[in-house]
């Protein structure tokens, strides 16, 4: 047993910290310890590091100039969605007893990285008091998922929100020129109950100007061209991993793991080909040789047109052509657009994307809708009196709110407030939109809808959602069962 | 995820010399191993566990079982050290339980096999050892425990031989922690190894200081 319960360390950045000597975990790369107040975690790299200097330089860049959690208006937002390193500890900042070093496979000079502890909602807590991180794999693995309480699982709407958070975080990394290089369901924490997510293990990012890390990623998420040895991790290979993460989160299956046998020599060789040289999307629309039988449910088409297009882009045209993959920014937009297409299942337990041309059946509960559903297309003002389609639409349901990003063409759901601007109501057999904006809504050739007033929605109803600048024109249609 | 399973076989020496603390340590070690793995979603997805014990005979006391269905066995120490019979039983169990990769079916991952013994085998163990080494049915890690185990015997079974001189409860605890870390790492790292690593080799975390690698 270790003699002292705590050890002190001073980060390269000059912060003094105290850590517990009993490790919380020991993985392939690092052994990790809680700070005394459990607010931070320090991970020391095991044994001798061949690329120690490079790792340290990488960490300095990650903590310094490439840090989205430090400066800027959104620093606090990104702090929530990344477990971003905050400090480096090297042999100048810590003296560890030889017995401690031996026990944890550490050698001088040590290298440690300090990160914030995960937020509370990213832990399962059971009655016995044991605590477990909500790694994505708990929710996407078929066997692991069965062990979870139903209250943790969340519905499809929450998974879309989880995905939107993951895509936006990856978009932020890529925007700064960084690639994560090891995105996987072991390296993201998700909280489907609240539609929240956090990217962890940000210490092996690919930083411009510094050699890529020795880690190639986690099997199942490594892009085909990395597996075949032709490319190293990059933003493009992250785009493959992000596609896999999103597909798994929404469909609870892997996009490339189908029945097709690539080698009967060994599982290892078969898998290497299935993920690499011979990778084939299980829902490839023309090549059906890797398609599971029976067909998986929900099918790709049940994800709505926006996500379907990006999955095809990433796993068909871009699978072996890295430049053809969907970017994180495209995913983020498509996910928000899909959230706008959600309709509750008839029994109210699930949500599913519904738009003209798709069956009016919930793919999760298999229940059919029996009444017409209003659907709005949004247009923005292009010139005097001329409107153009704003590439956005909305599936309407009873008691649904609309927000600024619906009303205005220049507002994004990523940074708008969540003050309702109106709501839809199905009342005595008729559909209404109630204006809650500060301004008037305007029905061309008919008149204004004041704050608090209701407008009946019929086939072909047109309404400008705000008389203020950038107010969108909505044109309604009905989907009929 | 893939339906491929990661079979893990534990071969435990339950001969008379294990009586007392050692056998109790092994029992609680297997319990701790199971509960540790149940905390890791990747292990829950793929790992299947089996326990084979050997004393004067060998017995598969737990057949290959899905992690969430696994119950830690009760172990008793007594008798001699029928390592040969245990290796033969292991070989048969793998033939029977591990799904092969064929042109028609996706088979299981290569099994991970942990053998530990604290003494010299008392049966005719050589043919079984040679057969196992020639067949290479999985990645075998053998541990020679205490002073009386003979690492050279285990070398005939596998190239991966470790020595654990100390048989204290804490040493066993560290050993099973390492086994669990090895399984976790393998369950995460199996899959598309491709050009990154040869399919034959596995990389395990460094063993704890109580255990040294036999060269």
C-alpha cells in the first residue's frame, strides 16, 4: 500500500495541484489519477515514450494556440463538449517515489497531462455507489445497451441532438485545422437523456506542423485508406470516423459490418479487408452483397432525406475517395434540419423524421399516422417581392414551438436563444399558428397577425413569419395518410 | 457491431499446493475480473469467458459463456497437477466452442488463453503441449506462480511466459487486474488491424511489477 494518500504536482503552466496516489484506471497508454477535489484528472504515460518530445510539443500547441476552450465568445460552450487538456506535468513539476513509479510502470522523465473531470451527467450511478462513464458504446452496442436502465436510453430526438453536438464539436476542431485522429464510441461520452455529448481523449490530436500521432485510431472507425497504409490520420479520416459514429448512434449498427465474407483465413484478416481495402456500405444502393438479411430496421431511408444524402456521400461515393466525404459542418446542418422534420409516433413514445414522399409510419413503433400533417417550406427574401427557397422545411405537430431559427433566415440554431416565437395547435379539427414574436406576422394580400393572435393553417397558406428584417416566408402543405 | 466473439479461456491450477490463500485469491480474482469487465461496454459486447481447472484431472467448470451470463465458479484445491489433461481439454473446447472462419460464416476472434500453474505437471503433458503449440489456436499467456513452477515447461506451450514469484493475495489481485486490462484492450483493439499491425500478434498492456516476462 502506498504510504502517502496524495502527491503534489506543478504544471508546466505553473499551476500547483494535488492528486490521489491510488489510480482510477490504467489503460494501454496511461495510468490516471484524480485530483484531491476530483475536479481534474492527471494521466501519466506508461514506460518509455519514443516520441516523448513530439507528444509534449503537441500538447503545448493543443493547450496553447489551438485551444477552443480558452478564449473567444464560445470558450465556455466548448468546455462543455470537449475534455480539453489544461496542463502538462513533466519531471520538473513532480517528484514521485521509486516504489510508485515501479508500481505504475512509469520511467523518468515522466510526462503527464491534466484534463478536467467529466461533467456529472456523463456518469451512471447505481445503488451500490459505483460510478461508470457513459461511453457511447454503452448505448450503441446491442449487448451493452440491454444492461442499461430504460430511463438512460433516450428517444430518437435526443440521439439526433447528441449527434448534432458531436458533429458541431468535430466541426470546431476541423475549423481550427485540427484532426482528432481517434474518434470512436470509446472516446465520446454521450447522455441521450439530455441530448448531450463530450469528446474525450483530445491529447493525440493531429496538430498542423507537428508529426501525426502514432495512434491510427480505434478499429471500426479507421478510414479505409489508413488501414491500407496509404494515408495517415487527417481531417478527411476524421470525417469517416464521424460518419461511423453518427450511423451507429442513430441506427445502433455499424455501417460496414455486414454478412459479406472477405477472407476465411482468420477473423482478423476478414475484418481488416471489411474495414479497409474491400470496405462496402451495408446499405449500398447498387451493390447488395454486404446487405444484412433480414433488412436492418430502421433503414437508411427512415433517417430523412438530409441524413440519407450525407450517409450515401460518406459511405458510397466517399468511402474510398476521402475528398468526397461529408464534412462535420454539413452533418451539423443536416442534423438540425432533420430535427425540424421530427413527428411524434402515434403513441407518443418516439420521434421520427417525416417529410413529403416518406411513409407515414413510425419506423420504431411501426405505428401509422391517421390524420393529415402540416408541412412548411421556408423561403427568404431575395429582392423586392422575390423569394427563394431557403433549403429548410418544418414538419408540424400539435403543441410544437417555433424559434428564431425558423422565423428568420439569418439565425442559426447553434447560437440563437431558445425563446419561443410561436406555436402550432390542432384545435377543434383545425390547425393554427399562434404568433409569439415581438413583431407582426403578415399574410400577403390578407393582413397582419398580431402578437398573441392565431392564424389558421390550410393547404397553401402563405405567411411571412416576421415583418422584421430577414423574416421568412412559410408556405404550408399537408401530408395525407 | 460485429457479432464476432472474443473467447477467453482461463486455465487454473487447483492442485493441493494451491490450498489456502492461493486458491481463495484465484476465486476472488476471477470474480473481480468479471465485475471489472462488466464495467466496460466493449468487453460486454464481445467477451466470452470459460474456466478450466486442473488437479488430478482436468475439468471445464464453466463452458464458454457470454460475459453478462457468467457466474464465478467455486474452486477447491487438492490432488496433483494434470496440466496435460487441461491442455487437451482446452484444445477440444476450442474446437467445439470457437466458431471457425469459413467461406460461409464469420468466425470468432482468435481466443485469448491465460494459463497459470504453481507446480510441475504430474501427467504426460508433453504431447498436449506440442500439439497446442503447433496448432496455435489462440494467443496463449502462461504464468509460472511461486517457486516450484517450471517456466521451461510452459515455454513448450507458448512463447509468452510470465513469472509471478510472489503468491500473495495482492500479487494475484494485480495479476487479475492485468488480465482484465489485457482483455479490455483486446476487445477494443480487435478488428481492422490491417497494415497497422500483423494479425498474428497482440499487444497487451505491460504486466504489473509482481510479474516478470520470462526470456
